């Protein structure tokens, strides 16, 4: 479950050291001298602690070598800037997928440019898109991801088809669980679908979390509970 008072990552109480020491920020991976961390050793720098949603997503993605987009998404969603629901998830999905893909293929020089473009496109996917437009923003985010890594445009041929097919596959998976919306559930379903799609159509294998269990359900009054594949009572 996310935490607002103790450690942002695990909820443990903070500990203060008699002597300061070098710590690595959980989100940006930069080194800082600090006199505090949680009991499990997690540390978040002041800058990351105060960043907005889009900023923390980009900062995290620029400083990770992970090829596991689901793991990245779960980490980022622990930050207080990422609310239980909200359009920041429309950027989160393509950001972690693009990052994992780039880390896997080794085209690191493209990452920041693609993350910036993903942010621009995601901002056009308004909050409430799922119910008002019939296209969940998390699913649209997977289409943004495929478009970016393939360099698709409205005039593309095969790439155009793959981009739209990706979105349709994500929408089908999300729709199969029904409503009401849950940005955490829909984000995980979209990423899960994109990982499989990337393997089958782009021949690039990204890591996933096996048997993922949600740690956010207590924050969601509309949780589907046992009807959701990620639900956990713990």
C-alpha cells in the first residue's frame, strides 16, 4: 500500500542516523549524503519527494536500467504525486514501456526524446476518457508506446496497423473486467498486454511480474475485489 507519512516505498518508520552517510535515492538513483532512511533502507531525496507526477515518471525512467515495465510502474505508483486515479497514468504506461524497450534494445540515446514525446501525446488523453470516450487512457498509452518505438505516423502502413492493433488488444483486455474504472488495474492490464504484444509482434522480450498482487486496493472505494485478477486481501 502507498504511504503518505512514513516511508513512501514500504511504509516503515523513518530512522535517523547519528552520522550522515551516502544514500541512493529510490526514484532517481542519484547519490546523496543523508542522516535518515526507513528501517528497510529506502531513501527518497528532497527533489523527488516534491516532484509532480509527470516529472517523477520521467526522472525515474531516465535513471533505471530495468527491462520490467510492470515493476517500474508499481514503483512509480508508490510516489504520492501519483494519485489512485488520474490522467498521469496515461503517461505512466507509455513511459515505462518505452523505457523497458529502449533498455532492452540498447538505443539509449533515443530515450529522453521519446519520453518527452510520450508526455506531449499523453496530455491529449484527458481524464475520464475511459467512460466518456470509450477508450481507456492506459490502453491508448500502449498505442502511444508502439507508435513511438516503431516511428509510426498517420501515413505509415504496417506500423500504423500495429499501433492500432496494440490499443485494441489493450482495450479488449481492460473491457473484459468491466467497470467502474480503476487506474491501477487498467494500467497493469495494459502493460501486461503490451508485454505479450511486444514479444509476439516486435520480437523483443520484456520482463513481467508473475502473480502480481495489488497493494493499492484499500485506497479505492470502487475496487472490484475478487473480480479483479490482481486483488489481494492483505
